[in-house]
C-alpha cells in the first residue's frame, strides 16, 4: 500500500503488510555529502555551472531531520513488533 507520494515521484513510501516499509529517498545524505557529490559532478563536466550554483544554494538551505526519520522507523517497528519473528 502506498503511504507517501508526490507529483515528482508516484511512490515515495509504501508498506507491505505489517513487516515491510520502503522509502524512496536517501535519509543518510547530509548537506556535506550532497555538496561533495555536486563538486564531483561539476569537476567531471557532468552538469553545467548554472545548475551547480542553484544546487549549492538549495543544499545549503536544506536541513535533514534525522529525528523525524528515526521516529518514523521506530514507530513502524514498534507498532508491529508483536507480529515480527526472527526465524
């Protein structure tokens, strides 16, 4: 079942039953990691400078809410912990 979506990505989050949750995204990315990726792309001429300027501006304004990701995952796992069994 789809539980999160956007105009850009039709499926952002989904669950299968009570034991699988999928998330389209990269919560492990920090602003520093994103800026390093942007730098590598421009050094290799994979993107234009105009795009780099805009991407850096957006990245510097972006704040990853790790606590929100943590709460989301823990809530899902705890809600279904009575049905989870290690085989």
